[in-house]
């Protein structure tokens, strides 16, 4: 549920429209490719966790036995930067939707509520955080399941009296990538992958909990196997239904009504737009909650064992074994996000989402490298098919990363480069 909470946020409710606009109905290919990539990455994470005798906090704790302390340090800081950007992006999203639900209230008040509530939940205890995140994730998953059930029903029994049409995918050859299916060609599919990878980012969050999970050798791989199918299903199936029931150009409008609200409204559910708005707010706040957890644990992991005054302060635990000061530092970025979103406006969310795609791609590449080292150093851990599949996915992700650098604004590439250089050269031997 923690992985679902991290992965099902504004990427689905805000990002799906942008992805469809870039690729048209062919966005389904982007989601399937990203889903297959995610499966190989997360399978490798599960293998790395089960082949460790000692489990340490943070993403570095997963990869350090395989890539070494320096590159583990690099991975942890890039991952921390990723989730700091997620915090800002999700906060901007939840404040915007709260403003739509309760107009006339300044957005900074909503942002303050989000910051205080998310920080308080994380400061209390790990148990309280986990319980809260479970129910937040449960609510939004329940709505998605209802949407899938309603969508399938309409797909098979719809007589079009509710105004549903299915013009998105005409009977043309998809092999030739006809304009009706892929109006922007291969380049559109690659562009949409940026948003899709951002949407799936957060699935690897289960690995960060390894040091605070009872019997992680069994719990983590089980959670990974279960969450993969659910995440792929909760993205691919709703997008497919949207494209079948509504004109894809209507679905692709990020500033238009939510496709969820449109479908529920047309079948006669009163106040469907308000209900969906509340669900979206819960979904995005859940992602904020998860982001605070991820950033604080990554920061705590990097500061543990440090002899500096700052390091000792940030690695101090409360009586409930919570890294209080790391949580406060990480959640402080929420207030910076309020200022940035006010200054940069609507384009701010898209910039942050694209930057997250850069950094999460790097983290996935590092996880794949760690998994490959494990596979080749320990015979019997993986079959040759798994080794080959992991190698292919690593090459594909590397190509996607290069494509991101070439096709995106130079400011975005420089932003990602600064994060990477700072993460790499800040390493010091203990």
C-alpha cells in the first residue's frame, strides 16, 4: 500500500492527460513499456534485498553491497532529490485542487495545512504513518476499481444514450502507426514516456522500508510482486477505458474536467465532480505523505555515522525511533514549493514532473546495475533469460535517459546535471 500511495498520485490524476496529449491513443504503448521496465527493476530489487545479511536504511542500503559505498551514496542523494521534487509537485497539485473545491481561500493556507498535517503524521511514529498511508491508499484504489468496473460495464452494454463514444482507435493497422492511433508517431510515444516514468516513480519505495520492516526477506519481495500487477493495472486499464469511452482529445486536456468525473457524471452520480475532486486530493496528499517518509529516511541514511555536528543532529532518533530532525528538514521544502508555485504558475508542475523523470530514471538504472552485479557474481540467483532481460531494460532506460537530455529544455538538463554532480562529488569516506 505504501508503494501504491507513492505511485498513484498526481501522475495519474494530473499527468495522464499530458501523456495522452503527447502520444494520443498510442500512450498505451508507453504505459506498457514503462510497466515491463518497472517489473524488471523491482524484481531485481527483491533479489538484492533477499541476498543481504544486514539490512540498512535508504536506497543505498539496497545497492551498496553491489555497487559500492560511493555509488550507493550517489543513488541515495539522487533519490532524495527526486522525492524532494515530488514533495513540491504533489503539494502544488493538492493545493490547486483544494482551491477548486473551496474557492476563495488563498492557496498558501492549503499548502500550510498539507505541510503541517503530513509532517505531524510522519513525526508521530512509523506505525501511525503506515496505518494512515494504508487507508489513504485504500480509498483512492477503491475509486479506481469502481471506475474500472463502471467503465467495463459501459463498454459492453453502452447504447450511447449517455453520450459515450469510442472514436479513439479506429480500425486501422497499428503496425503502420496510423494517425488515428499514433497521431504524433514514435516521437510522441517517447515524449509521453517522460510523464509515464514520473507516474510509476514511487513503486520502488517499498525497498526504502527494508530497515523498518519485520522479516524484510519475506515481506519486501511479497509486497513487490503484489504491487507491480496492481500499479500497472490501475494505470493501463483506466487509460484504455478513457480512450474507448471518450474522445481522446477531450481526455488529453489537462485543464479540462477529470475523465473520472466525466464518466461518473454521465452515468448519473450526483456531485460526481466534487466526489472525484475529494478523491484526487486524498490521492495526492497520500503521495505527499509517502514523499516525506522517503526523503527523511534517505537523509537519515546519509547522515548515520557522520561525525559532523549537522550529521549527528540529523541522525538522531526520537523515543519512537523516528528521525525527527530529518523529517523536519525534508518537509521544510513544502514551504519553498508554495513560493515557487506562486511565482512560476501552471508551468511549475510540468517542470518539476519532467525533472523527476530525469532523476527516477537514474535511480532505476542504478538499481538495474546492482541487480546485474548480483546476478553475475552469484550463480543460480538468476536464469540467463532474466540476466538478458535486465541487460536489455538497462540499455533501453539508458536510451530513454539520453532522449530526455536531447528533447527537453536545456534548463531541465542542467538542473538534473547539477543534482547528479552534487550527489557524486559530495561523497566522503567515513
